[in-house]
């Protein structure tokens, strides 16, 4: 058990890769560097995939790309509703980032989602977008009035919900990533070496993609609720 606690603390510890010599030193953590790597890879893939696009006689690569994008838009459109279509690019970008961030551990990197700061930042970005969507749709007066709906007595609960939503998004993502690590460590202690490898495929691949789906799905539902 002591070994499990030690491994858990090492897993949660976010090392400083380097320090920017400004304002007394700005530490750049491992999760930030890995995020930069993910951003660079996504940008490079985008540049490669959009090269040579044309309106007539599209290539096979362009057809596959357009089909994938249309399927992605179709999925989010069903989730977020007609009023929230403008926010689909954000949801798609976050889904791609979280999916890659959860899978990057297969390449030997520490997933950024194991850093609480990353999950908190993602949750705050989402909740700000959700409330901004409500203001944009209903206007400031209508948005403020919505806190007293369906009756004024629920006003405190609706205000509290603003803080509950990002906490829920943050802890669900961070907790599931952390929980999968704990389960894998326990399996390594009590079962033969072959079984943990099988479960590792589930937690490192399937569960990581599921967490990306759950995060953006809930964000989409919250945006739909705010814009109805």
C-alpha cells in the first residue's frame, strides 16, 4: 500500500521542465510542455490535411476529411441544438485535445489531464463559454432574469449551479483519469502480469476517449440549456 501511495504521489507530481527568467522566475510545468507538443502536432496535421483542397474533383483524402468533419458537426449539432451551432468548433477542438491528451501516455508522456491545473482550466473555459452563450442568446437582462426561473425561491440554487458545473466537469475528468491509474496499480499488485496489460488497453485507450466524450457532451448539454 505504501508503494501505491508513493507511485500515486509521483504520478500526480507535475515536474518543472524549465523556468522563464522573468518576474522572479516563471516555472513551466510538464503538462504545459506536453500541451504545446499536442498543439504543434494538431497544427501540423491540419496543415497537411488541408493542403490541396479543391471544389471540383476532390481527392480521396479530401472526401474522407469532409466526411469526418461533417460527422463531427452532425454529432455535436444533435447534442447542442440549433441555437448552439456557433460553439461546435470549440467543442470539437476540446474533444480532440482531451482525447489526444489522454492517449499520449501510450507514447511515454505524462497526460496533461493528470494535472489538476489543466482540468480546472478546461472547466473554467467551458463554464465561461456556457454563461456567455446564455448572455448572447437572452441578453444581459434575460440572462439575469433566468436565475429566478421557474420561481424566485430557486434563485440561490441557480446561482450556486454556476460554481457546481465547472467543479463537476473538472472533478469528473480528473477523478476518472486518477481512478484508472489507481486501479491499474492495484491490479499489478494482485494479478499476473498479463492481465494488467489487457486492462491497460482499456484504461489507456477506451476510457481516455470516453472521458473526452463525456466532457464535451456535458458542455454541449449545458450550452443547449443556456441557449434555449
